């Protein structure tokens, strides 16, 4: 799947420690596609050609290497096994680079960012994921800005020479967002991502202004630890007025099901129908984890606020707090992948492990 070694981009100064080293990882997506001038069709990534569209890369006083997935992936085809490969690339090259910039399609970028935030435990270096709405070769592309600023952020250090950003982020348009707080909200505009429940970690204007107090720091005593196990026995059930037992039964009887995310109303409320509560209770009795996430983009689940939420809490439904759906589903895949006992998974769902919830 992956090229065996990164191909060099700029002249190297490996002996001069002061030149930061950045690994650019291309996974796919619109950003790295290049328009064939004859046919107008979008063709997949070829790093030397891609570079010719971004002569600005030469302007950095950085060593930039690139690593490309052999077959670029439209991010709508994203799968957990690719997250494993991404985590592998970062872990394998962790000590060789000061920062990582990953080019990725925008469609499922928030899922990838969330998954990696759990898989790359105790990360001490920047992993900046970016992409674009228009290919980098097009005149009005948003890809150049996104790429160049992401590289600058991945190389940024404080006065002590330590990386400023030590987490998995999405940089898009002009904001650096915590990866597992981010959602794609726009299929058209350049400002396509939002983090409704956590403020931006940095804003890029004339200067890049970092909010250092908001950035997650690694535990100084623990090492960086990559994880590769994921279990996809999860599902999302969106509630709607009029939902009936047949729909719920079809969802709850899926083979291999280990966890259900209920997308509820408002502050975590669901219809108070006895048939629904019985089914949820039965599911929980069978050891399936049920997590409550609100359909609202902003705010948190508070099951004890209304009668319609209290029933869920009493049945043993786990609060999703202010999680994005992308973060809660990847967190479940991650925890289930480790085959932890149910009570441990429930405890960790109630714990902020990668900055994903305000618990
Ligand atoms: N479908 C593309 C993808 O997500 C769209 C994009 O890159 O923005 O890979």
C-alpha cells in the first residue's frame, strides 16, 4: 500500500540539527489531484509534479520529505485499516521528523483526525491534517494556503525549541482545530470545518496566533505509544419523530454489534415510549454499550435535565457529553478494539482521554 521510503523533496541538511524536518504524508483527496491540461480530468498525486505547482515550498528553511499512499484514497472510501497504516507511518518515522503534515480528502477528514487522536497516544509532535476543496493546480485553489500554513504550524517551536502543537489537528482555511472536535460542515465553501465545542488552537492571519493554553500536552513521564487495534462493531441510530419499533429492531439486531450511538434530541432526550426503553434496556443487559450523543452541533448531553433524558440515564445509557459523532464512533472502535471489559469501556467513555470531551 505504501511506498517503502519517503522521497526527498528539498536539499537535506541532516547534520544541521536546527533545520526542522517535516514529513508530508499524502493519502488522497482533492488537494493532491492534478488537472490534466489536455483532458481536464483529475489525476492522482505524483510528488515531483505536485511540487512544481507549489514552488513556495522551496521558500521554507525546512527539510521536507514526502510519503504517499500507493493508491490515493478518495476519503469517502476511508476505512479503519488505512488509519492503521497512517498511524504506522507516523510511528515508524516518529523520531526522524519534527512534525507531520497529512494531506487527506475533506469528506471524512474529521473521522481520520478523531481516530488518530486516540491511536497516537501521548503524542509529543504536531500531526496536522489538511486538504482542500479545489485541487492544488487550479488557480483559485485553497490547497496552497492550507498546505503552506500547515507546514509552518508543523515546524513551529516555542522559545525552548519544543513543538508548539502536540496533538492531531485539522488546519483548514484559517483555523487550527483539535482533530477530535472537528466536523465538516460545508460541501462548497472554503471554510469547511468547525469545532463547535472547543475553541480553535490557532488562527492564521498575518501572524499565526497560537492559543497555547488550549493545546493538549503529552504526559512528560509516559512515552509516545501508537495503537493499531480497532473494532467496527458499532452503529449510529438517529432518532426522529415517528421512529417505530421495526427500525429500532433492525438496528439493534445487527450481528457483531458491540456499541450503539443514539443520536438524540437537544440535551440528550428521546421519546418516552415503553417499547423503546425496553429495547434499550435489553441491549444494555446483553452487554452492548449505548452512548447518547445529541443531534445538535453545539452543546452537550445532560440526561438528568429532562424526564425524556432521565429514562435513558436510568437504563444505563452512557453520556457522550459534548462529543462530535466522528469522535464518539472512533473512540468506541478504539476501545472495543482493545477488548477491554464493558465496565472499563464505559469508564473510559466517561473520561476525557484525548481532549475529545468536556467531562
Ligand atoms: N471526495 C473528496 C475526498 O474527501 C473531497 C475532498 O477531498 O475534498 O477525498
